[in-house]
C-alpha cells in the first residue's frame, strides 16, 4: 500500500471516529443511556428485594429447625429419665 493510501485510511478513520463520537454524545444517545441505566437500577432493586426475602426465609427456616431440635432433645431427655 502506498503512502497516499495509508494517509487516506488514516483520514477515513479519523472521520469515522469523529462521527462516532458525535453520535454517541448526541441527545438521543444520552436519552437512551439514561433509560438503560434506569432499567438496570430497577433490575438491581428487584434482585436486592428478592435476596432479602430469601435471607429472611432462610432465617425463619433456621429458627424453626433449631426449635425442632430443642424439642426433640427435650423429649429424648425425658424418655431417658423415665
């Protein structure tokens, strides 16, 4: 490739890059970024809410399991003493 071709490719790249930056920083693009970010934040909130519910349920299950084991141990102690 000759020198003129390389310069042409360089200038084409600069032009393409400049146009890309203009498109990416346009009002419409910013509006799209804003809506996308809002959707991600809503999704994050949903995931956090679900994780909290799962954690609360796991705590309830653990408490009930401990209660069952306490009752079982008390029953076994009573059977041994009889």
